[in-house]
C-alpha cells in the first residue's frame, strides 16, 4: 500500500471542500497546491489534466461507472509513467529518465 501520497492541484474552491479533505485523509494522502499567483504551477497541472482527458477520458467514453474510471485511471498513470515517450524528456519515459538520472549520480562510500 502506498502512503503519504501527494495530490497536486490548483487552489480551486472544490479542493477546499470537506469531502475532498476527508477522501485524502482516508487514503493517507496529503494535498499539495501550487504557490499563490504562480501561473507556472497551474500550467503544469492543467497540461497534465488536458492529456488525461484527451488520452483517456474522451477516447474511452462512454464509461459504465466510476469504478471503471478509477481502474482505467490507475492503468493510464502506469502507462503514462512507464511506456509513453515524453518530448520534454528527449523521448524517454519518466521511469527511464528517473532511472538514468539516479544511475548517473556519483556513488558515495
């Protein structure tokens, strides 16, 4: 089980809802919002949301129910991080980029 998951979002009113906070607490997750007035924080979140909607939600509709969306979302996140090439990473996947980064770090005794 994953713990202390960080959920990134903007500072929209829906993210201050009691139910949202309760859902985070149930999963032992913490909310992480961008800096107030920092459009770059929001731009990153919006770009990811746009890809998610385009590559999964709209392409696979209609959905039978929320359970189907939850399972498909977990599968999409795994695919996005381990198989989907990212132009900003020179065509590497995030998983490969991270692995290469840590492999290149100098070893300390």
